[in-house]
């Protein structure tokens, strides 16, 4: 695989390999770990431990780094948005990404157990929001604002209401 020009780089304290394996298991399909690098002797106590893990989700390459504890952590200013084909895909990803310490947020947002923010978005919602019927879009957004996990049927009902 040739390296893509821009890669999302995720800083973990010491869970890079664990997180990469988790994400690959959640997204399946062509998701895979591409490469793992290890710290060298010049890093003292870290020598031999995982430094980076390059992994692919839906054709997009990511790099996870075991960078150690810092004064910062993931927050909602950066999130990964997932285009979902169906309510079943929304439900599945929502359940898997909020499991074991993840947390639900508003409007289709969640944080996984590592604190990384995700937007789990049904394609149908994107299509509704692209409509030229601004009143329908407004009703859809109003419904979305009251949701945690997005519900396609409820969004569609709001969109189609008169």
C-alpha cells in the first residue's frame, strides 16, 4: 500500500496497539493493521514496546502512537464521521463504540473507550439535510437535536411532516 498524502495521527498514552486492534475489529471488512513499529534502545525503558501502529479503516489510513501521558487528551474538536448505509449499521457501530466505557453524546456523537469522538451518521440524514425544502431540513435538524443515537425513521418522519 502506498502512503496517502495526509494521515490522521492519534496520540495514545500506551494503548495504541489495543486501540488499533479494537477499531479494526469494529469496522471489519478491509480494515487491517498495516505496520507496527517499536521503540529502539535509545528510548531506554520503552525499548521494544510498540511505538506506532498504522491501520486502515474503510480505505483510510491512520497512525496510532504510544506517546505517553501528556496534559492533553482527545476532545470533540476533532471527530471521525462514519457514513452509515442503514439504521442497522448505526445501531451496530453505536453499540460497539460505546461499549466498555464509551459514552453516548448528542446528535449522533459519541466517545469511545479511548476518548476519541465519533459521529455515527445515517446516509439518509445527509440526504435529507441536502434538500432544497428548507422547512423539511429545519424539522429534521430539530428532531436530530433531541437525539443521542440517530434514528432514521424518526428523522424521516420529521422530514416528511407537514
